[in-house]
C-alpha cells in the first residue's frame, strides 16, 4: 500500500516492517482454505525430497529466481507465506484517531472505514 491519508488528516503508512498500523484479517473459512493448501503443498514438498525431486519441485512451485540452495525449513515457511498471502483483507489502523480501514477485497484499492465509537 505505501501510505494514504486518514479522514482525520493523519498519514497512515506501512513503509516500515513490522508496522503497528497494518495487519491482515482472514475469516475462518479463508484461514482454513489457506491452512489446507499450505499443508497439502508441504506434504508434496516432503514427498519430493523423499523421491529425490526436491529441486525440480521447488522450480515448479516457486517462480525463478527462487534459490535451490535454501534450507528445507525456509522452503516450508515460504510455502505457508504464499498460501496465507492468497486470502484475506488488509487492515490499517490510524494511530491518531484509531479509525480502522478494511480492504474490501484482497489486492484491491477499495477500503471500508470504521470509526471508533465514542461510547
């Protein structure tokens, strides 16, 4: 995203990582879909290792120039990252007024704003 202005005039930015203003919301069905996909891909990766096809599997699953000399635990971490990056809604919180901006659809520029209740 980079940065955008909040209705209060504050600029919300996710330029630094980790960001105290940025997060991801996944509904339970999205989370379960991501988890199942990651688990399936990890099982296929482990099977490829056992069958001596590790590098071929990596080359097919990841886009070049993904390194082949990477440790297996890092490959598994990247599998989970890819699976969980496929679903969800980005969420941003203004540090000044605490408004929440929820992305309407993943990878879209449409945002729904929720204002903190004064109760």
